[in-house]
């Protein structure tokens, strides 16, 4: 996430995931830290698909006390195309290394 060119490539890949017919949704993993980044919107949609009405909001609110964090104040991360003007910005949850083993 600290390298602009790498972050742009990863975000551009996520943008293709959003495209019709794109590959399945997934998390980004920072190979330098092992942290995983999951788009907050995707996580909420996944929970909503698997549960009933109103549950997704409660689950999303429950994740920070369970160890998931958000970068910065709002959880937004921005990628800027190197040498270009395009930007992509989304809200993420950050999942600690081996979180699911706790």
C-alpha cells in the first residue's frame, strides 16, 4: 500500500472486479505487511446476501471491536495512476495477520 505504482495496479484490478463479467470479489493482501484489505462495501453486500434484513449493518459495526480496523478516520484509501490523472478511492477494512486464528 505504500508504493504508489503497486497500489494503483491493485486498485485497477479491483476496478475490473466491479466490471460486469469480472473475476470473483476478493481481498487485497499487502505482501510487505501481510495485512489484508477488504472493501467495506463488498463485505456489507456479502453479509446481506448471507443473512436477513438489517443484519449486515450490525455485523459491519461489530467488526472493529473484533480486530478489523479502518485506515484513517473514514477508512478510505486512494490510489492515483502514476503519471496520469486517474484516481480510485474506496473504504476498506484492514484485517490483521492471522486474525481468523484468534
